[in-house]
C-alpha cells in the first residue's frame, strides 16, 4: 500500500469512530484541585494524588493556595465561585459542605459512590458529612486528629523534662525546657493555630461532653462558665512559654523548630507528622506523639475532603469522577496518609503499614468512638459554620496577644461574638 492509500484508510477508519472518542483522545479531561497543602510534607502527599490521576490519563491542574488552616484558600474559592468559575474540586470540610450544597454548586457523585460502595467503606458519621440532601457531593481522604502534643525526646533529655500526661505536668516540663534555654512551646501566631491550642485546652478542661456543649451546641452556660474561664487562664499561662516572636509564623516553621531541637514541643494536629516524616524522622524513636495532656480517650477529628463542583465538559467530568474514585482506593489511602500524617478514612485498611503514631491514632479513634470521646474540631471547620468559627478565632487571638487580658471578660466576649455570628 502506498502512502496516499494508507492515509485514505486511516481517514476512513477515523470516520467510523464516534466523535466523542476522537475528542476524548484530543482532550483527556482536566481536573483542577484547590487545596492548601503546601508545606514540604503535605505537598508530597498531594503529589501521590496527582500521580494517580495522571496515570489514569487525565490532566491535573494544581491550585494550591498557601496558608495553613485554609482561610486564604476559602477566600479564593468564594471569589471564583461568585464569578462562575469554580474549580472541579476544592478542599471543603464539615458543615461548610452543607452551605456549598445549598447554593446548588456541588455535583452529585451517585455513580462513583455506588460503583465503589462508599456507604459500606466509610464510617456512617463520615458519610453523613459528605452528603448533601442524601447524595455524596464530597469525597473524604483522611482523618486527622487534632489533640496531639509533639515532642523532641533529645531536647527533653537534655532539659531533664518528663513527657506530660496532665496539664500540671505540661507546665512542669515547660519550666524545665525554659530553664535549660529551649523554647518550651513552638507556636505560630496565626488565628487558626491559636484556636487549635485553645480547643485542645477546652477538651482537656471541659472533657468531651463539655467541649460538645461549647462548640457544637454553642451552649451559653458552658461558654461563659467557670471552666471556660479556666481554659482562657490556662491559655494565657501557656502563652508565656511560646516564642514572643511568633506572630504570623507558619505551623510547619514551628514544627521545624522542634525537629531541629530549638524547641521542645508543639501542640498541633497530626499533619505536623508530615514534616517529621519528610525530614526522615521515625515516630517513637526520633520524636514522640502523645495525646494532648488531659485529653487521653478523646479524639478531636478533622476530616479532609474534596467537594466536587458542577462541570459542563464531559471529559472534565470524567477526570473529576476519576479523582473521586482514586481518593478512596486502598493504594492511595496508604501512601497519601503515610505522607500526610493522618489515618486512612477507609475502615478496612491494613494498619501494619503505618508508623507508631498513626497506629496509636487508629486505636484511639476506635476507643473514643465507643463513648463521647469522638468530637469534631472547632478550629478545623468540623464543628460550626465558618462564621461562628471566625468569631471564636477573633476572641481567642485577641486574648492571646494581650498578656494582661482578663479571662472572665474573654468568656463574655466569646459568647456575644458567637451570638452575633450565628
Ligand atoms: C487543616 C487541614 C489539614 C492541614 C492543616 C494545616 O485545616 O485539614 O489537612 O492542611 O489545616 O494547614
């Protein structure tokens, strides 16, 4: 066959193919993902998702908006949604998923969720959060625990400090670290980090039931009660062990201070582990993770999830469905969570592939789920609307930034700020 005849055969074969298949080859479909996983360790975790989507033949468009806790990412998302140009997927969590669902912007993932049996893979509590009006509109990727304390044991040894299990022991350890010339508590002065410490203290002092009354029920008596005054008092005292130059510092920079042996401890959720892992450190050997003092038996959860927006292009929809499917596959759940520091959200995973901290987290999750111990994190968008959360953040950060602020006044401000935001 000569060249012209060969070409003729190719052209006539092409005319037999449906148009969509030709278009599919020309345009494999793009999935744009808006998230705030930009620290060294977290970026590695995202890479595993991107690699899988690309392996399936789709284009990954990364929309990473720096800023721990995601406030900056949420601002970008709102602006894009208002101008009618939302991404395919965005990191949206907790009750906020319902608000986006009510706007009619999210797509229903019925086909992917049924074909991949999400209802039987996910804990019911998690599935509920991901559904709007009975349909999955978001896919969860992990379960983070917020109430952790991260410890550098070498620094503790040098200072003669003991790993704390109670708040009194926490202050005793902090005193030893301070006396030995270390920063006792690494911290970044950003509202969400301040409130991460605040909610851990609330869980410790009020217990899980009191925590629930305060941050889920927004019960006024609990918010203004003597124990909440105690939470603020203890926060003020803890503030004296934090670096005074902490304003604006990112959480991963604070984590690096503990990793490098400049500071002794950090109060942070287990995404902090992603930094230890990325630095080649081994859980239980190079560092220790313990439940935040006084919160043993409780588990403040923070579930990262990707909510999916309505799209028009058929190929982009295929890419979006692929992302949703991949996110819950066992291989991805393993590598992503090994890098991210979190627990797989699937309940049927082999936990022997995870390190000591994640294994402990998995046991504690199950234990906490038996009683009242499992509580949604306020600081990480799981307990309230973002408006109420913002009101709490303001009060807590203003309080922590003013060493002479009055705890009794703070609880009144807390309650009225929440009322105004509700
Ligand atoms: C949380 C998020 C985590 C982690 C952290 C620090 O809100 O759920 O995955 O990224 O912020 O940015």
